[in-house]
C-alpha cells in the first residue's frame, strides 16, 4: 500500500512508463488489486488507475487472465474457510 501512495508522487510513471509499471504490478500487485491504505480504507487499483494509461495497461494484463483469477479466488476462499 505504501507503493500505491508513493506512485502518486511520480505521475509520469503511472502515465507513460509501461515497462516499469508492468514490473511493479507483476511483482507486487499480481494477486491483490484491492489494497488497504489506512485504517480500514481500501482502494481498487482497477478503478484508481483507470486514468493512467501505463498503470491501467499493466494491471489489465494481470486481471485479464481468467485462469489466474480463478487461482487467486480459490486461494482467498481457502484462506477464509481456514480462518473460520
């Protein structure tokens, strides 16, 4: 969540540095698109980064993979059931 905030101080990266954004998303946001920011506040990166072309494209590459979505969803369901 710190990187999410820090990236707003470098909007050029969010707008036009596609390679850098792809690396950031692949490493840190590949399975978590809802990011907790502060005291219960959460942001959906697909909504927040929609107006930044490089960030939106990098996130779309990860989110568009339906098999990956199934895997992430299955892991989250298992973790939720295990915590009950």
